[in-house]
C-alpha cells in the first residue's frame, strides 16, 4: 500500500483539479432548465472513467437523465464490487446565502466549497481516482463495475427500471457506496442503515377564488389557516406523529442495540451551537442521535399560498399547499405510510375546504449487515487509513436505490461514506474536506484488497 499512498500523494493536485472541473457543471436533476448540463456532466464522468482504464464505458440514456456505466473484469472467478454513486446535485438555491458561486468551486481552509462537493461528486469521484491508483500500482485485486446515476436527488425512478432490465450486466457480490457521513475526521464510522421516505404534496382549496379578507374573512374557511391547523395536529405534545397506525410496523430497537448506538460520541451543546438553536426538539424518550436515525419523522419541507409579494394585500386565498416528508425506519413501507397519511389528512380536513394529497417518490429503509466480508473489509480499510476502527452507526438520510439493489439484485450494500454532517449537503455553502476526499481515495483500494482476500470462498 506504500506505493499506492505515494502515488496518491504525488497526484493529489490533479485529483483535486479534476474534481473541481466536475463541480463546475451544474448537474441539477430536479430542474429541467439544467437538462443539457446534466447530460454534459454524464459525458465528463464517462471520459474520466475511460481515462482510468474502465471498459465498456457507456452513457446509458433513460426516460430521464442518463446513467454512466463502466466495468473492469480482471478475472471472472474473482469477486465483483458494484460501485454506485450519483453525479446529479440538489438545486443550489437560496443563492444569496452562498459565500461563493455554487458552481464556482473554491478551496478555503481545507474545504472544497461547491454544490455537490460532498453529495455526491466528491464522494463518487474518489472511487474513480482509487481505481486509477490501483490500475497504476499493480492492478485491481478483484472485478469492479461502476454505475453513476443522474437522478438520485429526484428519487432514482429510471435507475430502478435500468436495474431491473440489466440484472445480468450488474451481477456482482456487493455494492459499495460513498454517499453518507462519518461522525468526525478523528472518529470514523460506517452507516449500517438508512431511512426510507414517503413524500407527499397537499393542496387545500377553500372558495373557488381569492376573496377580500375584510368582506369574507371570518365567514368562510381560509385554506391556509386550515392547512396550518391540520399540520399542527400531526404531532402530539410528546412530538409523536398522530397518524393512526404510523408506528405500527416500526422496528423498536432493543435496549442493547440502543446502548451500542449510544457508544458513538455525540456533543449536544456543539450540535446546538452549530445550528444556532437554543434547544433540540423531538420525540419524547429518544436522544437526538436516535431521533435523527432510528425513529420515523414527519416534516413540512415547504408551504405556500396567498399573497407573498411586497407590502400588504388583504386577501383570503383560495388555495394553500405544502410538501411533506416522512422518514421511515425498518419495517415501515413507503406505500403503506403514504396511504395512512392520505387517509388521515383527508379525514381531518375541517368543513369548507377540499383536500388533495399527491404522493411523490418514495424509498424503503434499509439495514446492512456488520458481519459480512464486505463490512469487515470496509472496517479494516478504515482502521488502516484512520488508525481507528470505525463505529457502526445508522444514517438518517435516504438512498432509495439501496433497498432496490437488495430486492432486484439480491445485493447488500456497504455505506463507506467520508462526508461529515457539517458539510451542508442540500444547503448553501456545501463543502467537502480535501482531507476527506484524499482519505477516501486512500481507503477504497484497501477495501478492495481486503474484500478480494476475504470474499474468495463466496
Ligand atoms: N446522500 C444523500 C443521503 C444521505 C445523506 C444519507 C446523509 C445518509 C446521510 C442523498 O443524496 C439524498 O439526499 N437522498 C435524498 C433522497 C430523496 C431525494 C429521494 C434524501 O435523503 O432526502
Ligand atoms: Mn447523495
Ligand atoms: Mn442528496
């Protein structure tokens, strides 16, 4: 590994420059106005994959944004790692809160600032560079297939179809993903689970047109008032979700499991300080780390309606809207939770308003094993590069395709992420540490080596 580390050290400036080039491409999947940029980013990813010696590299078109696929089969009798990542990014707004342009990357105090730096360009590109480093230093110890998609941030619907249609091509022994965070740079950890997601949009309609709020106010239901009441009623005084049946399938962790998770260091004062809040708030009976990983939640992500322009316009609006997400834990399913929400929300509508609930994309929760060869290889690899054994933790975010890899390909994933919660993913001033980026490139070849050795008797 000494040669590999030397190679990475002497090429690090170029590795960083290549990442910055990718970060300059605004590959925002949610907004159609970036469609050409997303396609351009797929081509750039393809070029980088070809450059490092991957074969059969292809930009696969879908009904949405393309998927970039490539592979290197060194020996069919050896195990195969399927690397998954995403080159699409979240929209950059609100733009005025960025200290530098979201697609104009700058490095400051050891951090790379740009949309997608941590989520997920900086993380998937570590794999491309790790493959380069292995290729230049004795070759890959096992087979690799690399699949980088362009629709993760919008639910991966087309990737789901692609996976079902390409079972043979994607045949592998394990999926390796760097798209999560660790506890801290001196406290490595590996997520062993992800939450699922139900996402709905609600529309509340009162009168068939906007009305004068003096002439009609107080006499007819105001849909924004009604929506606020309905949303407020979705949590009780213990901050538990009030939708009947919401907790029915929740996998309640044993005292021992909760104790093991509590081993991970967590500083609540630092957490509050970082977020500039004077208190934490969440479900009674659970700690902050538990509330943000092993417990299901319900949050309003956006809400609008009525007059929001300059000054005051006295108007009783006709419509009110909200986007609501529910994070799910094993063994909840997005289909069931979405239905429970819809039925409940329609039922609690006050007289005088109509409610429509429109489901968006969903995703299923997952837990990953901590005794598999792949997890042990990842743990060993991190222990070598960080000098500390990583702590198994549970992640709060969602990567919907992970459950599908299990269902459609029968593959478990290893979530070998190098980000930090403080990276501001999906927020203004997203950042990724130069240390984290290079540390990932140093760790991934170690994973391959240990995995190739351990998975031999598969
Ligand atoms: N990389 C994140 C998921 C993540 C972040 C997992 C941090 C664990 C820790 C991913 O890109 C993401 O943002 N997923 C979306 C899924 C959705 C758009 C379907 C999410 O979690 O909101
Ligand atoms: Mn991501
Ligand atoms: Mn994301």
